[in-house]
């Protein structure tokens, strides 16, 4: 009797619902902690070669997903990692990729091979549990309908806000994406309608930063932009979280002069008629339609850093605009990765930079650090993935300032009318 009682008290072994797969799990100690916190003991660990064998056995029938962790050293054997992912997908398993210092090219290849979620390593707090929740969520009871394109209303007169980096890598796209999202989430009852246009027709990365697909329909639309109407324009927009509508860059590499000034003017006007704010992410290049964007802009943000290349390019841009009699007064300069509040030497350099260029640097954006790049790679705005990040807080302030000024001006016009 005692023996049978003891046997009854022995807990049944928990079925495995997940496995981590990596070269050496000890190199991912934070992953171990998060897996234990989320799944308790119902997970196991496998090497890449062990995984190929185990995933073909009956014991793997209870698995729901695998977490494939890899570092830079694993790129030399990417074929093995790809084979593991393919084997997992054949079993109907979801795949979460955990990447530590992996090149974007390798990461994109693995996502194409079947990765369902990507989480950077070191793991942001709570991000693994959120990824697990997404991949293990039950499918909807009815097949999800294809999102219908928003209908054209042609009843707005939106504010046009182009964003241009004055040098490569200064963070202009990060600003454009996050500014658009902050504007789209202002107020709960009646938020503004916001459209984000990616005019970086060759290497625009708005789609990457918001995890949106690049559709062939965009190139078809751009090729006939001047002849199409607002309904056609609304049809190429993709919704992000039901708040923001985005025109991504085309799926294929196209010439920047695919469109001329008249086509660009037509696209901006269609956006203005259907949205309260139109944020445009521009390439760093000046092309023949740049003047059209400047003329349509209500305010034109130029993003620079505290370095010589930004200073020289800002001066060249100022000379070019003023010599052509273009509205340079619309330019508002924003300094990204600005020195901190206590960095007196850095603040002095900012002042000297503005004086030497004869411009006013109106917004100082702090360095958001590594989380900014991580959230961009993960395809979510800072407000969603890193809401307390200092860069996010400043962009939120900028969005509120823009909205407050626009609201005040709209109210004043209504009073006069």
C-alpha cells in the first residue's frame, strides 16, 4: 500500500511543448531564464544536429514551437540552421529566431526560410514571452478576411511633413516612422488620420521598420500615378495596427526618376485630401521632384548629426535652396544623437554648429542606443517596443507639438471664416 501511494504521488512528466536549438545553450543564459520563467520544465534543449534527429521522432509530436538561437559564428554553417528550420516547418512547428550579432543578410535569409518571429539577443525584457504568445495563439475561428483598402473620402486638407536625412545613417527613417505613429495615436476618441509615404523608391526601409510586405501593386501604381485617382491611391496603402496607413517602397529596385514632379505632386495631393497628416520619408538624394515635395510641405524636417559631413551637407542644401529662390524657411533642423543635458562641451559644439551654418537647430533628439536598432529590426515603433526610451519620448513631444500648432491654426482659421 505504501509503495502504491508513493507511486501515485509521483508527478507525471510534463510533455515538451518547445525546444531551444543552438550550438551551445550556455552562450544564451538569458534565453534559459526566460524559457524557464515562461514554460517551467516543459521545454528541452537540442544542438542543431540533435534537432534534425529528434524532430523526426514521435516524441516531438507534442511540440508547438522551437526557439532557434544563433550568433555570428553560426553564419559559417547557415545551411545546417536552414535545414533545421525547414524540418521544423515540415512538422508544422512555429519558429522563433533568437539572433545575437547576426548580419542582416543572414537574418533575412532565415526569416524567408520560415522564421515566424525574430527576437534580438540579449533579450529585451518580456519580448520572448510576447513572441511565444503570438506563435502559440490559436488561429481565428473563421479565416481572416483580406484587409479591405480604406475608402477615399477627399474631405481633408492634411499637413505635409517630409523628413530628409542630410547624410546616410542619421536616423531620418526612424524619425519618420515613429513621428507618424505618434501622430496616429494622439488621442483615443478621435485620433488624426495619418499616412506615411516612403519615397525612398530604391532603398526605402519603412516596410522593414514596420514589418510590412512590399507589394507589386506599389510599382504598378507609381508607374501610372498621374492618371490614377484617390481610390487607386488608397488601394496601395497598407494598415499598421489599424491606426497608420503606409505606402511602402516598391518590391523591386527602381530608378529615382521613375516619377516626375507632376506625379509626385499628384500623390501628395491625394494623400492630403484623405489624411490629416502626411509624413514623407525621403531619400538623402536631391532629385528633380525634390522641389515639388518642398513646395507641398508645411514643415520640412532636416535630420543631421554633430559631425562634419552633416554640417557640410546642410550648408550645401541651404545654398542650393536659397540660390534657386526656394522656400528655405520651411526647413526645421533636428539634431539626432544630440549630447546629453550635462555634456556642456557637446552643447557648446551644437551652438557653434548652428552659428557657423546660420541655421537654428530647433529639436535635439537624444541617442536612443541599441534598443532603437533592435525595434527597427523587429518591425515595431518605439512606442510599442521601448516606450520609455529617451528618443521615443522626444519624438512623442515633437508629435504633440506639431499637432497642437496645427490644431491652434485650424481653430484660428475657423474663427476668421
